[in-house]
C-alpha cells in the first residue's frame, strides 16, 4: 500500500509481500544469506515468514490455475483465486526504493475480505483506515485521468458541436 501511495502511511509491524511459488526457494536462500531468519508460521507452500533486526516480512506464495488466474499456491486454501487483476499493479516507490505493487483495487478487496476468507480473523481498525486511504487515492487518480476524447483532434462528431 505504502509503495503505491509513495510514502509510509503508518507504522507497520510487518510487511506483506507476494511472490510466485517458483521463486520461493531463490528468495529463501537470498534472505538467509542476507541475515534474515525464517519464522514458523503458515504452511511453507502457502506463505514464508522472515525476520531481520526486529522487522518481519511475510511472503504469500502465488501460483496460476490452468486458466491463468492467480491462486493461493499451497496450504488449506491452495487453488483459491486471488482478486482478478491483482498483478496488474504498477511499480511503486518510497524514496529511492522501488518495487512492483499489486493493484490498489485488489489491496482493498483483500483487506475487506480477509475476515471472511479466514473465519476468526477480526476486522481490524488499521485495515479500515487503509481501505479509506486507498479508496481516496483511487478517487484522486481517477479524477486525474484524462478522458479518451481529450487526446483526439476537435471534430463535431466528438465534441457534439456542429461546424458551420
């Protein structure tokens, strides 16, 4: 979320990432070589959790179903679809650090639906605040987007004005 918005919005106890299952082994080796420690957590085929100097990062593993939809890679929800268009995000930035981000609409859906998808997980005030911030950013982005006709030459059939 913060990379999409371009700045930290609040203190985070952990950072959530998504990674393709096929990259999990390479990621694990790279993090361990860099001083990160593996944490116990969800099934290894579903998510990988690491810590380094008090910072926690969780990597949800992604796969694709035969139709090309992004799905949960492992664990009890293996094969369940993530939101449509989730990987259609852009590259986000905080300062000099850049990374690909999932689509903000998918971020909103995930934050809204997680208590439904994971019974017993409470609705958290921080998620409600994150949803408000993301939705406001999406509204602002929509207002900034030019209309399709703004890039076309003036013509009566486009503008509704008759030339005469």
